[in-house]
């Protein structure tokens, strides 16, 4: 298996997929069409929340950690493990659970909830994610 973490094409594709997922989720949550860019900080936090951060070298920047999540999501999508609708549902459901308890318009809290949503994707497909990591050693 190719090392997807060294192939920038995976993270570039994943960046686009992640932004589409984030844009659809935000559009569905607020009922207004919108396009967003999901920050590397959000994806870095997703890696931590999913318990995967310690698998990778310690000196990775936030951007490099975001690239890892993007590459994983691109891999999952490319190989038919997840589709956009499923990913949107996972992220949206995670955010809606929190909004039921604490409705807010706080951007930092919203970013945290998006991180939880993307972490939920990593956790939900952990078998596939761990296989990718195993065969794509950094």
C-alpha cells in the first residue's frame, strides 16, 4: 500500500472533501447555504479527540496533523469506505447532540463541535483508519 501521508495528493483531495462536508453540515444546521474552510486546528483536534495523535511523530505542526486527517478521509472516500452523505450525517449528528444541550453561536465552541464530528468519523471507521496507518508508516 502506498504511504498516503507522504503523497500530498491525498491531503489535497481530503481538504476538498472535508470542506464540502463542513459546508453541507453548516448549511443544514443553519438553513442558509454557506461554504466554509475547515481549519487545520479543527482537524488536529479531531485527531486528538479520536485518540490517534500519539501514533504520529510528536513534532508535527497543526497543518501537518490536519493533512493527516484529510489524507485519511480522502482514502476512506476513494476506496468506498465512506460517502459524503454518511460523513455529513456523522458530523451533523455529533454537533446537533451538543446543540440540544448547549445552543450557542460561539465560534470556538462550534469549531470544537466540528472537531468532535470529524473525530467521530475517524472513530466510526477506526478499523479502516488503523489499517491505513499501519501500511502508511511515516
